[in-house]
């Protein structure tokens, strides 16, 4: 059994590293009132489990009946094939209609269902950044018509991919990367609970895992399980190296050789093809610079870009500006 499931939080108070967000969700559950929400943040920070725990505290044993979760990434990747096979949608799917029209029809049908022993139900969209523009336009109209009986929750790593008309109707809650101390405490607790595993994991290795996870608690738990089951905790950075990290490193190599166009294409591919947010792209660049370049001027350029990104709307412009800044550093 995966430890990320075995040690998955069962209540809002069990979620670590997100105290501000948990206070808001707990307050909503206690008062039985809730606005539309956008939960944003990097992978592995607790967005999905927070939604489940919030629904459980809000509805009790009826939480599954009053919560409808749409995996939008699967839906728009697999298209009609998913609608024909998934038991949740097969009775609503209409072959003569386009994917977008089927999507709108399904959302309207679920939104029309009366909540059970509650004033409203939750309509949750995981990976909401994969929603097309047409789908979001349809959702905006449905949100207006069903606001009395439905609350819409959008979970995403890239909130800027949502239309302003959607964002203006929702309260944004940001899940920050989990702090190193919080991850380390959690890993210590899991290690103590798993003393029956074939191998132990010394404190030094735990600290390596924390660094390799880069604020992703889910990745940290997976790495800990791998280390304790195999007895090897070496080269964690190489083991955990992702494809996106390789793309970021390639972009930096292009900048160093003077090919700015190729670098910009690679950075934009991380956002478009891989679905990373601007902040996640910055994290990949930061990791690559630490490993391969470690130039003080690069750290300053990244810090400036991160500050601007937190106060600007267009992440693509900020990534482009950062690319130019890094190019200047390499040219000097």
C-alpha cells in the first residue's frame, strides 16, 4: 500500500503546512456557509485532500452524495471516449453532441440535483487549468444560475489559466509549498510508525528527502517509502529528477549558448504542455541553477521575477522578462 494513501489526512486539522487556508475552510464548515473557491498551489501541498476533508466536515456522512468531483484533465484529454465508458457520465452522454456541449449538459444535470439535507452541494473541478475557454464560459453561466444550490470549487496549479469572469466570482485560497520543518516532522512520525519496514532511514537521509521534495509533501512521503523499503537513499536528487526539470535545465543551457528563442519556447512549453504554473517554472529554474550554475546574479534575477509574478496577472510576460534577465547574466 502506498504510504501517501495510508497516511492521508482524515480531517482538516491533520493537514500540515497550510494553517491559514485550514482556518478559512474550518470556519466555512462550522458556519455552513461557503463562497465559490479557487484552491491554487503546487502539487503535493494538500489541495485535493483539503476538499475531501472540508466536505466531510460540512456534510458528515452525506459528504459523497453532496460532492461531485470532475477530473477535468482526464475529461479533456480522453474526450468522448471517457464519457462513453465512465459510469458517472454514460447515461448522460449524447453521441451526436460535441465534447463541449456534452460537458455543459453533464454539468447542468449534476448542478440540478437537489442537495441532501443541506442548502447547497459542492461541484469540484480538479486540474481546473485544463478547462478550455468555451468550457469556462459555459461554467460561468451555470454558476450564475445555480448559485443558490451549488458551490463551485476549482483546484489548480495555474490560476491564471482561469478566465477573469471565473476568478472574480471565487475566493482564492493559496496552498504554499510545505515548509521544511513541517515535512521533516511528518517524515519523522511516519518513520516511527513504520519501524517494521525492512530498512531504517537516518536523520541525515530524512533531510536529503526534504530537500529533494522541494515543498511537495506527497513526493517526500513517496521518497521515504522508497528509501525504507529498498535501503537506499543515495542520489535522491537524480532519482527524483523530473522531465520538467530536464526541460528547465535545457532552457538554461540554451540561454548560456545565446539561443534566447529556444529558451523561451522551452519555458513556455513547461506552462502549456506540462501545465506548470509560473511559480512552478521558477522553482524548476531555481533548482537547475543551484545544481549547474549557482551564480549570485541568477538568484537575484529569480527573486525579482518571483516578486513581480506575485503582483502581476500575466505569467508569460514575467517568464519572458526573466529569460532576458538570465541572458544578460550569462552575457556579462
